C-alpha cells in the first residue's frame, strides 16, 4: 500500500468539519482506527529496529533514532521499540491491536507480564488475557493482570513488591524565598494510607470552601469561585495531617509558631519579620496565625529593658534571646550556623570583668567558641 493514500485520506478528514464527528459512535470509531494505526506503526518500527535501518544515520539504536528524527520523548521511543519486540511473541495481542479491539495502553499491560519465568504460562493464557482486555476497563485489566502474575510467578511478585517498597522516598526542602518544594514516592500500601487520608481532609476543606462561597454568593458557586484551588486544599490538608500528628502523643499540642517582629529596630539593623528558623515572611501572613502563635518582644534600649544581672555567668532568658534576634547566626565571618545552635559568648571575657549584657554578648557556634578560647602554643 502506498502511504500517500493514507496521507490523502487524513488530509481530507482533517480538512472537514470535525464537529460532525462529535457523536459517541464517531468518537468510538476514531479511537478504534487510531489504535489500528498505532499497531501498524509499532510493528513497522519493530521491523525497522530488526533490520538495523537506523545504522546509516549513525544512531546508537532504533530508539535513539526515533528520539532524534521523530521528536519522541526518550521514554516513549524506548517503549515503542520494546512493544514491537515483545509483540513478536504475542500473536493474539498483536492481532487484536491491529483490529482495533485493544489499545496501546492495554498492550503494555499484557507485555509487562512476559518474563523468562512467565513466558510459557503467558503463551498458554494469552488469548484469555486478550479477551479480558477487550471487555474490561483499563484499571480492571491492570488488577486482573496483577492477580495473573501472582499465580504465574509467586516468588517474583513478592520480590517485585519488595523492590517497589524499597523505592519509597520523600523529598522536602526549603527553597528560595522560604518556599518548600518536594516530591513523594510511596509503595501501594503506604500510598493508599496517605492518599486516602489526604483525600478525606481535602474533601472536608472543599465542603467548608463551598459552604462559605454559597453563603457569600447566595447561590451554588462555580469551582473557580471557591477561596482555594484543589491543589491549595491538598497542601492545606497535608499541613493539617502534620498538625494532627503533633497532637497525637500524650501532651501533644497543635503547632504554635513563634514569630519574631521587631518594631522601631529598623534604623539599626533593618526590618525583621520572620519565623524562628529565620525564614522571612510578610507581616500580612501573621494574621491567620495570631490566635495560635507566640509573639515575642525584645527591648534593645538600655534604659527600658529588664535583664539578668550583669554579674551572672551565663547568658539566659531575655538577654540571650535578644542576642539571638540581633545576631541571627554565628558572628564569625566564615560561619552561618543558626542562632538556635550557637552559644552566647562574652566579647570581653567574663573572667576579665566582662559584663553579661547584650552589648557584651555575641553568638558563636561551638567550634568557633572553642577556637577563640584555645590557648596559643608555647612560644607562639
């Protein structure tokens, strides 16, 4: 067959009024023909791969050629080549795909079942699995295939499940501007536990947003009229999960963030409005937390403040906290250890008459504090 005929047919179809194909029968037929075309392309690609016709262009392999010349994502190019290779061993699957009875997604499910251990059982049961693919929804086919694989290779499925579990990972890091970025990968059991609870809390927040918007508008709101997007509600639901976790142990309490806000300090050190860990926040962000947060007051004018005795040996209480707020981190020029991990040290040593006051105090991390107090070597 000349491919020009296919090209002409597609040109004629794309030039027509496509809204004429918006009925259920036409959409079903279009997807059926698309599946047939994908099957043809995949089998032709398999022949292209086997013949090595990608070699003259200097490609490393067929998938590299597809990635470069057909602009496919690397993963899709590899998947297409793998499908073609595996279909040589799955004649019933290949035939059903060419007929448009199943799709590429269903083919991938059946292809994934083939291994050195299961190939004989798959050759025996292929027709049965293809029949299921013709009638089952995709998620139901995935479930049926998983059960089939458990029976065909029980040891392998246990090992595969352990490998899946070993890939679990959560990444959460403080990024630029104080925003937190993350990624989560969970095994099926853990994912179901976390996912179902996240969905439950998100639905609860959705109902609250819906009720609030309905009360304001006097009618049922559109989703775009709600106070939060679905993604924002999931983020808030995740925070609520962490909050409830903190209250679960005996004596647990809901998080009570500490905000440090200095007023009238700008002329000396610049504006300060931040979390206790140093993350800068806008003043307006405090409003939602005022009923559950702590606000602290630090006094730096010597005539108005109340401090520990200047003769006290250690920096404690309000005096230490004032130094923490002022210095923010280790004062050694090469160090950025945060205040919470530093020691308050006397600038003029206490043993030499130095007073325990804000003016004579500074933050040093343990390393630099010990370094400062080391005696020089003899003769140094």
